[in-house]
C-alpha cells in the first residue's frame, strides 16, 4: 500500500508542476503582448472601414447652369481643377457641317444689347444643319436659357476649356450629359432659339478658359475665330 500512496503523491506533484508551468507561460505571453511596438493585424472581415467619398451637391442660381458631374472616358468624374494655362485649345474644327474657314467672320468684339460684347463667333447656316463637336470632350451640361436658347456646354479633355454651343434647334438623338463627344460628331442642329431672332439661323460658338471644371460657366473668353481659321 505504501508504494501506491507514493505513486499517487508523485502524480499529484507532477500535475501541480504542469499547472504552474502553464500559468507562468500565460503570464509571460500577456507581458509580451503589452510591450510597445506590438502590431495588431485585423482579420480581413474586421478591418477598419474605408471612409466614403464626399458627394458633390448641385446648386442652381437664376439662369446659370448647374454644375454637372464631369464624365470622361472610363467614367472618371470630378477631376481636380486645373490652374489656367494661359494657352489655347488644341486643333479645333469648325463646329458647323459644310462651313469652310474662308466663310467665317470675326464677330468676337462686336457690340450686343445692354452694353455687352459678343465674346463669341456666329456661324450662319440653314436651319437643321448639323452642329458638330469642335474637339473631343465630355458634354457637361444641356441647358436652355433666355438668351442662348437651347445650349450645350462641352469640356475639353484636359479640363482647361469649355466650348459653348447656343441657339440650337434641337439636340442630336440620344445626346445626354456625360456623353463623351468625339471631334466631328453631330451633337445638335442649327436653329434660332433664345434671342437669336426669328429666322436668324446660326450657331453661336464661344470658348472660355476655366480654372475649375466644376465651375465651367465662369472663365476667360477666347476668340474662336483665329483658332477655327487655322
């Protein structure tokens, strides 16, 4: 019986030793985890949430067009606002089908009602003549105003210039804001809407250098005449 008692005592001592060793190991690991510089790795499904991008709000003021989301090939919208380049757009084509450079007349500095300067070029053509994109770029706004009538605002691909087409008769079928128009593509048709005067069919075409594509209706006017005559 003595040997059995001694065996039970030895087993008990071994168990106590094992428990003590486990407790010591747990304490050691706890101390290590609290040391500075410990890196915590989140499981993939428990990683910190990515903040959502802010949304641009459109606000209208009077007859001014509302800023639209600017689309480009690949559907990238709202590109960063560039600083004025003090340059000029790339190669443009005359935005009325069938009109030759020698038929153009420089009306940029002509006076208009209410003491205004024209700041654009008028290109006469029969009603319904296709209006074509002067350059590549997204259509950022389709707008109807008292003076311009049915209009189109098109942004240059670099976001530095806006092309404005006014007094339109109608838009090309399917044309919508965000459409990327290719140079030479029909986007509308010549008309006499707005204050053009009944039967005075022509395209009012202007170019403005802008500092922010989201504020595309404010900019420095550039004479289209020499650019279209090249």
